[in-house]
C-alpha cells in the first residue's frame, strides 16, 4: 500500500507540474517579439550568455504620501549568466534614475513599453537582453508564501501599509514583501526602496536555490504555478529555457551570485528635490565588466561598496 500511495502521489505531482508548464507556456502569456524588443539594428550582438530582464509590477502598494499610478514602485532587474556559467549577477535598477531631459527611467518605461525598456538597459549595460518577463507582485507574493517567507535585511526602520519594518532582519511573507519593495520610506529618490528590492531579490534567489524544489515535485509544481499565474514573457522564454537558467543558478555557489544595484549618484536640486543619475564612472566600468574576464571580481567589488 505504501508503494501504491507513493506512486499515486507522484502521478498527482506530475499532473500538477504539467498543468503549471502548460499555463506558463500558454500563448496568452506571451508578448510578441515586436512588442518586447527594439529594432535589431540597434541591439548588441547575440552571444552564448543568457540574460533575463524582469519587471515586477506593483501598482497597488506604493505606500507613499501621495500614491499615483506609475512604475515607481515596480522592480526592474536584469539577471545575467555569462557563457562560462561560473558566476552570475542580478542588477536592480532604480526607476527614479534621470535618463534625459528630466525624464526618469520609470517615466520613459511607462510611455515606451518593453522595447524602450530593453533599449535603455542594453545601451547602459552593453549586454543583449535575451528574455523579458513581467510578473505581478501578487503572483510573486504567492511564490514567497510557498517558500515559507523570506528573511530580509533593511538598513532603515520604517512603517508603510500598516506594517512596521525594523532596521535589521525582517520576516516577510507575500503581502509584506510587496509593501517592503514598493514603499518609499526615505527622501532619497528611491535609493532606499531600490536597496530593499535588491535585498528581496537576493534572498528570493537563494531561497529558490536552497528550497529543494528539484527534489520536491509538489513544491516545485506549486512555485512554477504561482509564477505562471501572473506572468507575461517573450515566446522564447519557455519553461524549458527557464529551467536552463534556473539550473545554471542552482549549480553556482552562493558567493558566485552577486545581487547589486546599478550604481547611481544622488544630488539635491535648488528646489529641494533629490534627483539621481547613473554613476558616470561606475556604470561604464560595469558595462566593461559584463563582457570581460573581470566579471566576478568587479561585482564582488560593487558588493563591498554597498551596491
């Protein structure tokens, strides 16, 4: 009877996994290439690396003094695995970064959509974005709950959305992680918010790596199902391609995955507002590092600087 029970359980897990795969790969979840990427003639050349651009949309939990519908509370991140697959990096961008003519990354993203987002990131980072994924914060919250929450460090204590966060380690569930990554607790043009987003992404990646999903089909199917429930992605980001990226990250040691913010510098204008720009020295160095042999060393250096 025990063997029969185990076999029936395995069959159920396989059905759940196949259902999650089917939902993820469903045509209704895909974004056509022309709506996902800029024209080919302005893009970096393709190579053997894998790069995913992730946007977590968080419109309902801005938790600011004057909430407004925009992507200021969204998480924009790039996950890059070079061809050698010996090191990987996740880079979180601050949507408040000034790009041109007083327009921020978020403003341009809202107006131009994915092709413009990809064009901006490819220009500043110099790597080709192979895949894009847009995930709803509620779906990510269900993933976090499935992983039994995240222990995430905050540099500052603050209150937002009816939740008090402490300076130090916070135990976040799906709902509180959504608030934590969207709140703007300090008048620093979203710098603190971006660091909070980086902290959640870093902890999430390690939780997915260490969660035993490959050995627990039920949990693996549930996590994939939660992702699939609130995601849109380019057609080539199938579950098969997603598994390849996940396996490359899973085989790396914790110290060989760097999660950093893209370097920026802040300034306070005459009107009192804080504005930030990409660091004119660090970002070109970052761009060079992404395609050089100094990849791992440079990212470890960024970590020591607090990025």
